[in-house]
C-alpha cells in the first residue's frame, strides 16, 4: 500500500478469506478473486449460508487459460495493468505445466512498476536443483484421487529464473527454517510446517 499498490488479485482464490476479514487499511484496495466458476459458486453459497456479506471493494472473475491470456482475462474483468498490483498465487503452480506458469508470470510482469507476486511451488523430493519428478507420495496420490494431479515440481533456482525472465527484479524466498521460526514457533504436532512447499515473492 505504501508504494502505491491499488489492486489485489487472488489467482485460484479458492476459500481464501482475506476479503471478508480485511482490516481498515485494505478498504481502498480493489480485490479481485479469480477462480473456476464452480469453485466461486460454491464459495459464494458458503458465504451466504454463513451470513457473510461480500464487501463493496471485492469482485470475482473466471478466466479460461486455454482460450485467452491471463492479461487479457484480467483486463476483461477491469483489472488495470497501469496500476501497481499484488498477485497472490498460492497452491496453484503445482497443477500447471511449465509453459502455463511462464505465460501467467509474463502477464503479471506486464503490470506497472511496483507490482508484486507471492506464489507457492512444490519442490522436488530429492536433489533440489534436479527437474525430475519425484516418486509418488501420499499427498500426490490424494490430489490425484480427487481429480487433480501434480504436474510441476520446481526448484527455487528454476522459480527465480522464471520470475526474472517475466520482468521481476527483486526475488526473495521464505526458507523452511525461516518459516518455522516465524510462523510455527512453538511448533505443534497438529500443525507441522510444510517440508516441500516453497514460497517466493518478487517485485517489479
């Protein structure tokens, strides 16, 4: 907000609740949730059932990534590339092929200076710098059984390369040790820190 960010776009918003518990300083933001129409309909029904109103500064949009670019879809929903924007892209990249990730990042990188993206990615199990897909594990089996499948496993180095090629100049990662110290201390057996999910933020 201090550097002029005026738009907050949640890509694959899912059941994210920021828009419905936003602090006073966020009221001037334009918040746009992008997701699959079925997911959005389910979420809106849950909000209605819980008697939670959608704030006036919140909008929704669906984008067909196979039929249009992310940039075109965002413009269609009134998101302005000329405005510094914060993109939240959490829990999505692992379901996308490399080319789709690159295209989305290129669209985000076309936004105004000061734009930032925060994203998560699934790291390979072995050899952090290797592109090979790790052997199946319980989580991968669970999501596959639910009709989704992990497609991409990325090392931090690969993620940084993608971000810089998309035009982002400042790239930072939240390491596992930093996450444990900042968010999981004291550690609870019921809420273990993620071991293979990386988190990166990058700014234009």
